[in-house]
């Protein structure tokens, strides 16, 4: 780069102005409470007070604000850990309950298979220790094998399933050994598999892995009366040759050592035929078992952690739609859905100042908890609470702790009624294969809801019209539901509506009309005649009444949380933050990190400079901040003059500070950097911005201009 005229750098240094960042503030900053650190920056820019007492009071207030800020950050962190711990325990309980049926089937199969092997022959201890297989009249060389079809798209969802299966079988007396796909690979070979098997069962593993060592261990009295179950969680990722060799080896000892296989299959039950040789397949005695479908597990999880207020944390409609699309359009695993929900929970507690009040749901006396915490809040945070967008339309409010406790208690009550009605709607729709996640995403949509402001006590729910496709499908399923299914729906509704006496009484009234056996039989005959007739025939009166009741209850009680006051405390709504964290936008994040490097580094020198670009920042960060002053095209010469002015101003400040130092010992002053060094630093910073994709280098047509690539506001 050609050097500018001799007086140009001096003129730029003399006339340099603070470079303010003109980018848009983040959405999170608009919602956050003004921090004490921001107030200190504002106070530092004002003239200092000549009164030392007032200055001391200001420092005391700043110190107190800093302590309060740290205390509330600790409260939010504690609230997050307690809330997510409750959600995680609920998830584990739900998944364990779903898998328990399969676990019991595997245990029953293991016990029956062990009895069948023992029925063939029960060798004595001396026969077990013989080096060759036992010879009897009936030679059994087939290993009982349970093929568990998981039907998961990715193996990550099967990890916890087989881990819990191992614990369940072990707690019921079986000897357990678990082999992974990595151990059943060509790299380790069958010797590595056998060594891993012995390591999990024997306390002292011999140097040379041999099945006879396993036979010697099994002939001990405490090990003899239980089967050995070998669990292979991911069959399709194993080496077929290594697994086949292991099967052939163990099948020769199946009478002496009753070994059983449990193999997980993700795609299809034909996978063993494609993986193993015919000789190895003949040594297996298969039993086919199936895990619950992923949709059933997803419905159970949505009901437990999103529909029912188990921990006081919920998500908005936009976040729910994003999580739903993220689940179906990406890897489609429940593990990724749970991870995304945990990220949303952590973002909520880190961004919302009042989120620690969510802990009140987990307390015995939630109202007392909320009242104590709210009254202890500083005045600025109390003012922030009643200034939330959901509270802007509230009337006759004195902005007291009682008002907040009353509204939060009302919010919990509406949430319970909302979840009860939504589960009733899902129970009707599941007969038409409607998924709970689809109904949930429609039910939390505030655009389909309306708030009846004149009464402020009564909330009106779903608007008639388009947009509620799945809820309309669930209601329509009631009109054409057989009587047996309708009776079952009444029983489930009675359980869901226990806390809503008026609606529950109406359900029981409809249910009582079908108690008489003759009326049930007559209704069945009427249904049969109607179903065999034309499609335009009328529906049964009981079905019509039930559908009308469901529509009325949905209209009155299905009120989403975003229509309620103070919902920001418990509801996470910032879908952009979640989307950028999960899907990723690396170049935009690099740009934001460069623009906010002083906040990440938490240095004191940059915080005192206010909005001006400090010369103590990294060169690339200085360049990125200066680039915000230009449009899409940046003049290199102007950019360099600005950069040089900031560097020279920093050097002059350091020089004045060293000269004015009162210390007796002279400190070495930093020599001013030469123009060649500043140009080298400038070129390196431009190159780094070009490498990260924030800048396009000059073209041959305009060598003095570069193009800035901006991401986001």
C-alpha cells in the first residue's frame, strides 16, 4: 500500500473522532434489565462529583448492585439445575416405563431359554472343565438369540435403551456382558471380543483368552444356576466375519455354558441374513421382539414434559414449531429433541432475569415462595416485571407482590386446565392417527386464540376458522367413532378432567346414557347399519353431543400460555437464539464475537472507553468494528487511516501514562510503532477477515475497494 502524504496521518490523528458501532442491538439486550456495569459506564462518562461523600456513596451503590447481580445469576443457575433435573428425571421415568414391557419380555424369554437348555443336559462340574464339548444323545449347538427391532433412524436413541435393559436383566439374576460394535470389528478380532467378555464376568482374566476359563468360572456354585446374556446393541455396525466366528465358537459350548444373545437391530429383521453366513445363522435360535415405535415414545415425552407442567418451564409456539421441524427434518432422534429442549431451557434461564421464579412450581408453597422472592427484588427489577409485554394491557394493578403472586397462580391454573383439555383432544385424535406433537404446536399458537379483555376473568380459546387442522381432525374423529371406542374415550376423559368438576360432570352424564346394555347393543346395531349405508347419512346423536362438548371445552379452556400475563417468566420465546445455536451460522457468530470481543474478554480498559473502539483490542476486532461505519464497499485508504489513528492514539496514551508515573523507578516507555509495522498489522487483519469469510478482497478493476459481507443486523 502506498504511503499517504506526510501531513495526512497527522491530520487524521488530530481530528480523530470516536468510532461508534451503528449495528442493531441484540434482541436479548432489549429484554434484559440494565446492569450495574452499564450504569457504571454511564456514570464514568459524566463529570466527577466534587463531593467525596457522594462519590463514596456511588461506589457503595455500584458494589451493592454488583453483589445483587451475582446473587441473581446464581439463583438463575440454581433454578436451571433444579428445573432440568426434574425434566430429566421425568424423561428417564417415561422412557423406562415404555421400555419396561420389552424388558419383561426379554427376561421371560431368557428364563425360558435357560430352562430349555437345562432340559437337554445338566452337566456336572467335572464335565464342564473338560477341554472338549459335552457329547450326549441330543447334541444342541443352537444359541438362543433375541433380535430386538428398535426401528430408530439413529443408534443414539438405542444407547439408553440397552443400558437400561442390561440393568434390568442384571437385577433379576442374569450374568451380563455387553459387546459394542467397535469390539466386534476386524481390528480387535474374535480374540478381543472374547477378552472383553471375560473381563466383564471374571474377576481375574487370564493372559490367554479362552472359553475354558469361562467354563471354569461358570462351574462355581454362585454362578451355575443363571444364564449368561451377551448384549450386542448395534448388530448392523458389527463385522459379520468376527461375529460369525464368535457365534461358531460359543455354540460348541452352549450345553456347558448356557450363553444367550440379545442383538439390537435398527432397520429390518432381515439384517442378520445380510450380515452373517448361512453356517452361523444355523447356530442361532432366533426370537423376534419389537420395541415401541419412535412416535409412541415421542407422544409420551411430549405429554410428560411439554403438555403437563412438570417443572414450570414451557416453550412458545415458534420454538415448538422449530423443535418439531428440527426433529422431522434432521436426524429424527429423540435424543436430539431432548438436547434441543435442554438448550432452550438453559437459554431461557440465562436470558430472562426473572426466570429463577420458575422454581416456585417445585416448592410446596409456591405463592409464599414467589412473594418472598419478589419482595426482595430491587426496585428496578420489580418495575421491569410489571413492564413485561404481557402485562402492558393489565388494568387495576398496583404493581405489588400480591398482584404478581395472583397472576402467577392464575397462570398455573390455566396451564393445568389447558393440559387437561389438550389431552382430551389428543385422546380423540389418536384414533385417527393424530400425533400429540402436531396438536401441541397448534394449541400453543397465540394467533388462533383471543383474550376477552373486558372481563379479564374469562378467557376465550380457539377461534373458528382455518389454522387448526389437527385439532379439527381430532374433533371430527369423535363424530364417526364406533361406540366401543367412544366408551373408552369417556373413561380416559374422566381421568384427565378430575380437576375440572363442571366439565367432568358433563362427560359422566354422556357416559351414563350408555350404561344400559340394551341401549349399547341398539346403538351398535344402529352404527352397523349406518356404516354400511351411504356416506351422506347422519351421525349418531351421542357422537354429535360428544363432539359439541369437545368443541365447547376447547373454545373456553384451550388458552395458550402466550396469552397470559407474566408468561415470559416461564416461557422461552427466542427462537432465533435456539436456531443459531443448533443449526449454526459460523460466519455470523465470528462477526458477532469480533464486535463484542471486550464483553467476552471482560477487560477493564475497553469497558471504560464506552462505545468508542479501543486501541487495546485485537487488530481484527478493531477492523471489524470500523467496518460497521461503511456500507457494503469500504475504501482501503480511509479504512487504514482510521485504523492508524486508533493505534497511534493508544500509543500516545501509553506514553503519557509512563511519563506521568509517580513511581521512583523509571518505567520503560513503549516506543511508537513505525508506519511499516502498522501497515503490516493492517494487512494481517484484512487477511484474517477475508479468511473467515467476512470480506471480499479487491478486484483488478477497483484495487482500492473491498466488499464487506454482513450477516444479520
